C-alpha cells in the first residue's frame, strides 16, 4: 500500500452529483471514473498493488466507506478507489482487498495525506506486510487478507528481482526510490511499495 494523491474527478461525476436523484448505480460514465482512478494510482490496486486496468474485467471501483453504511458518500471522489478483483468467487480464505472487505470498515484510508499509510506499515523480507499498530495489523490480515500466500510471494518476488537486478551496480538510492514510490509519475511496477520501503530504509542509514 502507498498513499494515493487524489487528483481531479471526472467532470461527468461532478455533473452527475448535481442531479436530483443521483446515486452511484445511475452514474453512467463509470469508464471515465475507472480511467481517473487507475491513473492516479499508477496502474495498481490501492491495497495489494497488483496490476489493474480501467475496464470492468480489469478492476473494481471500491467505496472506502461502503454504500450500505455511508450512502451520503457514494458519489464522493475522495471515497472511491480502484481495486483488483480480489479472487471473486473463490473461498473467503483466498479473497482479498475489497472482495474480502465487503462492507467492513477500515481503520485507515490509503488516500489520507494527513496520515500516510507508509508510516503505519512495514514489510518483512519474506514479503509479509505488518504494522506495530494492532488495529492496522488486524485490518491487513483479517479485513483485507493482504498476507494471503500468493500476495506475500508476489511481494517477495518483487524485492528479490530488484536486488538480483542490481548486481554490483552502484546505486543512487534517492533516484531509484522515485521509480518505485510514485513520485516520478507513470505506471508503477506491481508490488512496488516493498522495494520503496527497502530503499527508504537504505537512505536513512546513509551518512549525511
């Protein structure tokens, strides 16, 4: 997970919200919404960081605070994220991200710049994502199921591949970090945040 900087919402969403009986279901331009969400998230699911594409088959549109419990927020762009399919139709122990989350509440938002999610989580060498905050740790494991074995392996493989690709090259940590934390723009590699986490730790240990 990484903090998402929310950008401009699609004009069609702005206009739709002005209608008397506007709701999420009768918003017709979800294609524009998918495009906007995928672009601001650099092509990655906001939770597991798998690749998403702006098509009905390539992603889902998530309400961080669900429509059932928070109907007033159903058309707020700040409440909307792009997520992967999360193993829809599979047993619940294999589901993850919004598919697993359903109508459950999360104790954090990945688009809250005042409380960056990067400060609440950390990655282990085996690909596990964890937190020193018990509530966040519970959300990771029980609400989002982000430590399902395949997701852990994806993160571990991303870090291993990055380290193997370095070889004996001398690394500019700051420049390399910009390729993995989203600050340089463009699409990010899947599971990029574990590499960003690794590089940030290295930067902190470098002499000033």
